[in-house]
């Protein structure tokens, strides 16, 4: 059985400067590992019927979810994320 690729989601809000920094950090960290980052705007998700994301995470954006679990918020915990991605990808 092969290793399942980790799932990274970045929860953001339009106009959020910290979200832009987190986006750049994740591109730098995840890109070389070929780990895609799925970006979700919590306000757009709420308008589409997913108000749970905004209710749960909207006061501490940006939030990084790794395989559906909160990994970090406000700032990327880069050493921890790198370790967790290495473990998940087997690299």
C-alpha cells in the first residue's frame, strides 16, 4: 500500500494580509514536496452554505488544516509543518 498524500487547506478571508503571507509560506514549503494547497475563503464558503468554517475558524485566520485537523493559525509553524509533511509523504 502506498503513502497517502497529505491534504493541506489554507482558510483565508479576502483582504487579509496575514493570509497572503501564509499563502506565500505554504507555496515555499509545500511546492518542493509536490503537496497541493487548497485555499478556502471562509466568507465565500459561508455564502455557499458552509457557515461552519467561518464560525469555527473565522476569528483566527489564516488557519492551516492538515488532513482536516487544525495545524496552525495566524502564523505557519514551519518546523512542525515540515516534520509533519515529511512523516506524511515518507520523505
